[in-house]
């Protein structure tokens, strides 16, 4: 099961997408952003996110496997 983290302060939801990048969703506004595990932005409206949580979600074995499968 993919790791999903709900940020206790911002309310943002951090999860893996189908290629192993971290998708960050803001349920309050519907905006999102996609980042790698080092915090590099790839797409979306959100750009200001928690880099530590990006690492927690984006460096799991599942995330690495998905990135390797799609590279």
C-alpha cells in the first residue's frame, strides 16, 4: 500500500503517483503539486511544501521501485 501522509498543520495530503513522484494535494483549494523526493517541482500550482515529508514519502522502497520501472 502506498504511503500517504496528512500534514497536521497545513492539511496537505502527500502521496505517491504512478511513476514514484510525490503528489501533494491541498483539499481546501483543490490545488496540487508534483515533486521528486529531493523537493524539485515537476508540475501543478503548489510549490511551497514540506520538504521533509516529501522525503519520507518519496524515499520509500515502493517509490524507488516505481521510479525505476518508469525510467
